[in-house]
């Protein structure tokens, strides 16, 4: 019975790709030590080289999203209070 698809952690992929980039061992040796196909190892290396810069980018966009979420939550709270006041004004219970 065939094995299911194996999943590797991001840490394992990073270490394997870094080993390949360092060039101390051949790709087949590294692939054998991590028990992965050499093609997968090459894909991980390409991904690391293409997206590695993202590790050093600032987290300003994430901070902007957090600030925007906080503002929207405050707005939602104000609208809930307004709605409760209007329902109360019309004689309904909240």
C-alpha cells in the first residue's frame, strides 16, 4: 500500500535549501539525508532565493492592518450603541 503524501515543516525545508545553497555537499547527498527527492530540494532552494528577502521586510503593512481593525471595531461599537438607542426610542427592547 503506498504511503500518503509526506509533509515537511518550513524549518526542515529552510535547512535543506540552505544546505544546498552552501554547497558543502551535493544535492543528492542532501536529498538523501533529508529523505526527499532532489527535485523537491531544488524547488525549496528556488523558493528561498525568490522569497528570502521577505524575512527582512518591515512589518508596517501588518501594523496598518491591526490599526485599521481597531478603528473598525470602534466604529462597530458606536453603531451598536446607536442602534440600541434607536430601538429604545421606538419603544422596542434591545
